[in-house]
């Protein structure tokens, strides 16, 4: 369906931003291959990894409002990424004409909201060890995680994803081993 619609094919190298830092969401990507990392950059310069998006993902998602938080969100290619790029107008036209796409967008937002609620309500109270076990399990069962080589992520990246110190992460990995 997406291939048949007006779009631009975009290729991103590892480390490329899918849109410029500080730029509001003006384009929507359907990721055909590779994996991208979505993170929040705080005013202090610290970063918090929020999510990963791979093959079959529509990202940053479709909505019609502008949110200030978008200027603090960055999406970086963790591997080479090939994506179909749509303008907001192009995606709006597809959304209005395709009930299946409407349901997919709703389901995607529901899943994303669930992820963020889980993080806020549950993970905050877990120990570093439990957070690490949960993340490793999610990576293990995730098709995109297995295909993209996320199993090779560094300890620094794991600590950043979990929002914990490298020392605490290392202790937890030692305990897990």
C-alpha cells in the first residue's frame, strides 16, 4: 500500500538523524529495513532512550497537532535505515481513505502509550537488575531486536536505555552472568 502512494525513498547511514534536532515532526517514515532509536534530549544535555523502531514501523507516528516535546525528541539510525518518507499532507490523505491504516495507527499509539505508561508506572520502582532482565527479555522476544543486531548493544547504551549508572548496570550484568 505505501509503495503505491506518493513518497520519497530515504536512506540513512548509521548515526544519521531521521530529522534535524529541534525540528518538529513534519515527515512520517515507514521503515522498510534497519533500526532507529528514539530518545529525549533534556535541556541539560542528558539523553534518555525511549524506544526503538524497526522494519514495518510507521514513525514518528501520525497526528495533526504540534507538541513542544517534539523539539526535544531525536531519532537516530542505529544501523543503515531505508524508509519511505511521507509529508504530513500525504499521510493525512492515506489516513482518511484507508480504514485499515486508521486502525493500525490507533493500535500503534495504544502500544506506544502502553510502553510509556509501563515505564512510568512500573519500571521506575524496579531495581536495576529487574530493569535489565525486563529489557533483555524484550530484546530476546522482539523480532526487530533479533534481526537488527540489538543483541550487540554496548553496556553504555544499556545504561542509557535504563536510565541507570554504568556501575549499577555492570553489577547487574555480573549478577546475571
